[in-house]
């Protein structure tokens, strides 16, 4: 089996290769046994441990090697690829620019750095090289913030990504997990010498992927193949995020179906679905940027003699995948909106139920408050109070008459608009009947009693 090596250029730059085995989600590079080995040189940065650097050289015949970080271009059929992985943290955009200046200058100029690190979509020629980027605004620590940029020349490609992009690197074909014959993990244990045991969490991870592993990546034989590979991994990355969102939404809907009011209240308090909807809008923005940039990349590359027709067709297919992905994200957004509407209606129902209980209590205590209010008045004549003064014996009756008059006035104020509308409608119908009756009489008078009729027909 071929020897596995990992190029460690991102921390101290000590130039030593470390051999690691069975580390999930980490890229590994292969140095083929055929061909001359390439020695790594010491590359020190002003920000040790901030960025990860990977450098490859391709011979144009299906083989690749690790190389020094010298930003040199290939000669003849050879071409080089330099990749910078920026950290996903809370740093500002200017900090990312400083990182790129530290590792890419020289030979790149400031305008090259700014064209790679700025936000928003872009595709154009900068200092003779084709530069395109799909950099979404937003906090760099968010998993829905995507930044991928590339500077393409005839013999070299420089790419910059925010965080790790799955399947972007290359690994030996012999280490592909998908090509193995798996075996079910047994809690008791058994003999699995001839088959690979895949654990449950590994299966969960693989089910969220819509692409093969790094080991199954075809080695590019031209710069055009490499550009297509970079864009393809970006689209696959977006597809992975959409698949995870679908799985998460399915699990949440299942929990809501079997869960109680406590779970629904917790989701409303956490504002889970509004946050998910905001993340979907950010994802739609990234996809929209890709729809703007990648067709322009295809147009500009179609004029290059080193860009084959097959690669142009591949870019067209990737643009179609983005359109279908955008439709899928729209469907997920509609599902999130529907679930949020269901939670809102449930919350409104709970509020109405509490108001119903409150109204029921008010129905019980309102008559009691009326009785206590009536017998608590400081007027004479209140029955069952023993008041015998003749000068105030009609006070209670007068207060009751005043209350009845006030009640009738309030009822009249509520009834008057409806009564007024009924009266005006009755007058309108009466006027229409009178008008119709007069018109009918005049019509009969002209037709039946006049000499303008001949042979049963009206004179025109």
C-alpha cells in the first residue's frame, strides 16, 4: 500500500511530515511512490497556526506530488496548485486580508489579495489572471458563511477558502472507504478480518454526504480540470449543508408530532425556526452568487485555448445543479414557514384557552361584584339596611333609575349605527322600487296604448 503523508505547513512551518491514521474529516495527501520526491522547505509566517497551506504539483499525466510553498508556476504540461484555508473565527475581513498578504506576497500584489478576499460575487481579469470569487457576507464563524476564491493562470491555480471544504484535497485511491466491503458492528464482537467494520456515527456522517470521498477524486490533468474540481467541491459543500438541514428539519417535525406542549414552548422561546429561516436566506444568497459568477467563468474560460470543451460542459452542469439546489432550498424554506405558522397557531390557541378560563372566572364573579356594589352605596332607601329617614327613602330608587337611563343610553350608542344602516338601506330599496314602478308604467303606456306599433313589432 502506498505511503500516506500529511503536509504540515499551517502552524510552525517546521517542514516535517506527520503520519496520521483514521482521523475522520481531515484531508490527507499522497506522494506517489513513482517519480522523484519533493523536499519541503521551511516556510515561516507572521501568524503561525492561523492558516493552513497546501501545495501540489501535477505532471499532466494523472500523477501529483507535494511541493514547496514557493508560489512558482509549472513548466510545460506541469501546473501547480496552492490552497490557503482561512480559519473560521470571529476575525474581521481585514485580518483575513493580512493572512493572505503574509502567505501570498510576494509575488502577488495588493489588488490580487483584495480581489480574493473581498465580499460579494466577482469574476474578471486582474493583472493578467482570471480571478473569481463567491464570498458571502456574514460572520466568519457561521457555518452558513461560504467563501471560495481562485486565481487562475495557464500553469498555476491559487485558491482561498474559509474553513475546510470537503473533498477538496486528494488522497490515495487505495484508502477509499466507499470501495471497501463493510460489516455490521456487533456489540458482542466477532471475527472481521476480511471486512471493514463501519461504526454507527461514521454511517451517520456518510449519509449526510452527497459525493464520494477524497480518495475517489480523479487527479486533474489540466488547469481546466482543476478549476472544475474546485467549483464542484464548492457545490458539493452546499449540497451537504442542504442535506443536513433537511435531516434536521425531518427530526424536528418528528419531535413536534410526538412531543408535548413543553417542547413546543421551548422551540418558541429559542426562536429555532426564525433562526433556521435566516440561515436559509444566507444559503440562498450564496447560491445566487454562484449563479452569477459561474456562468461568467464559463464565458471567460471558453476563449482560453487551454480550456477544453468537456470542461465547459462540466461548468454548465454545475450551474444547473446550483439552480436545482436553489429550488430545493426554497422548498425547505416553505416547510420552515409552515412549521412556524403551526407553532404560532398553537400559541394563539393556548392564549385563547387561557382567556376563556379568565372569562369564565369573570362570569362567576361579575354578579357578585354587582350585588356588593349595589348594597355598598351610601344612599338612603337601600333595602334590608333598616334606614327609616323619610327624607332619603327615595335615594336608592333614584340611583337605580339613573343607572337604567345610563344603560339605555349606552345600548342606544351601540345600536344606533346598525339602526341607521338599516333605515338607509330601507329608504334605498323603497326609492328603487318607486323608480322601477314608474319606469314600468311609462314603458307599458308607450307600448300598449300608442299608435307606434304595427304588426306586433315596435317602431325603431
